[in-house]
C-alpha cells in the first residue's frame, strides 16, 4: 500500500507544479478565468527581490512562469493566513509587472500578471462569505465594474471552505482542489474520480513517499514542524496582545466608572440634602456607599473571572506547546 505526502507542503507543491509544465498549465487553466487558455509556459526565477528588503523579508514565491502570450503567472501555497500575506501578494505581482520595463521599454507593451494563491486557512469570516472560497480581485471602475484597468489580477482560494459540487463545467477545477485538500499523510485510499484523470493520477504519483530520498523526507517533515511552530508563535503573540488590551481597557473603565459614580453620588447627596434635610441626606449617603461597595465588589469579581480565564489560556498554551513537542518527537522518529 502506497504512503502519501501532503501536496500543500513546500517541497511537494513545487515538485508537482514547479517541475512539470503540463501540470502547472492544467492547474492555471482550471483556476483562472482566462479569455485565452495557457498552451505553453516557461518557468522564471521565483524570487522577486525588493528594493527595500527589510519591508518584505520573505519574497520567494513557489512557482513563477510566463506563457507564450507573455502573460505572467505566480502560483503560491500559503498554509496559514496573515494579513501581511495579502500585501506581499500585491507586492510580488506589482514587482513582476514593473520588471517588464527592462525589456518592453514602453508601457503599452506590458503584459498581464496573475497571482494565484491557495490558502489553507480561512480569512474571509463574515457571514455573507462563509461559503465563498474563491476570491477574484482586479482593478475595476467602482460604478461600472465592467470597465477594467488590465494588468494585475489577484486570486485567493480558501481551501478549508471548498466543498465538491460535482459541476461538469468545473470538473478539473474541483479535481485539483480535491487533490490539494484530500491527499495527506493519512490517506490510505484514493477516490476513483481522482484516478480517472491522467493529470491528477500523475500528480498523485509524485505524492508517494517512495518517490523521495531520505534527505528530502527529512526536509519535508522539518518544514512541517517549522511551519507549525511559526503559526503557534503568531497565535501566542495575538493572544497575548488581546489579553493585555482587554486588561488595560477593564482597568481604565473601572477607574472611570468609580470616579463618575462618586461625583454623581456627591452631587445627588448635596441636592437632596438641601431639599430634604440632613436626615435624608445621611440616608442617601449610606445608600451611595452601599452602591459603591457593591460596584467595587462586582468589579473585583469580574477581575477574578478575567484572571481565571487568563490562567486557563496559559494552561491551554502549555498543552499546545506540549503537543507540538510530541509531534516533533514523532516526526523525528519517522
């Protein structure tokens, strides 16, 4: 029985689409709404070195190619979403477009650049887009979207949202997405629908563990571990920032609330004291102190609850780090 690797890994993704032109063309044609299909491509250097290297440190793309009509295609796989990734995609596509001036000399001779990005994460979380996995961006007129400035088009595919629908007109589109989402280290059986297509069948052969050397497999698993650790670090940083912001907001709100309560209580006490006498004033003052005491106790209880939540989050963090270490141990044993 064959053992498979995950095509979303950096090594395997580049093996399939960065070394086999016909498979890369099939993927591009199935994913992009092109007026004219791609019939031949030539691979280009994947790195797009920026002028300000400290702004975009990671500028190496997975696959970059040009077709016979001089259109450029940048194909990437991103396992975890970060808002900076959107900016990096725009930067790389723009860089590829501008770099044509070295050869074209005239703006009218510039050719379109398409950035096709697969994301193994969910980034569009609004209710109206909970089932939308395909996002196509281009430069259009706001009032009349049919009017377009051609040159750059960005496409993002949220893999976790993809659900096969058996659409005949989108058959290859769905097969490639099933290849990317269904195949991994746990795969024991391949769907007959995937095996029926010659391109998918060939790509599956490159996912067999036996097709890789020991050194390549070591790099494969190390990349998996490094990616998980990096994602956990980002998650921890975000959680820490949220906890700090919440605690700061709570403390500020409590201080302001107590100050306003005291001032309002004093004002009401003076007014009622003048109107109803010292006896009622003392009664109101006592009520004020009781109310403030209750408010203080409620605030303290809330702070205790927040403290308990924080301790729970730290415990979950420790457990997650323990799971990562265990995964690293298992992977190293393999």
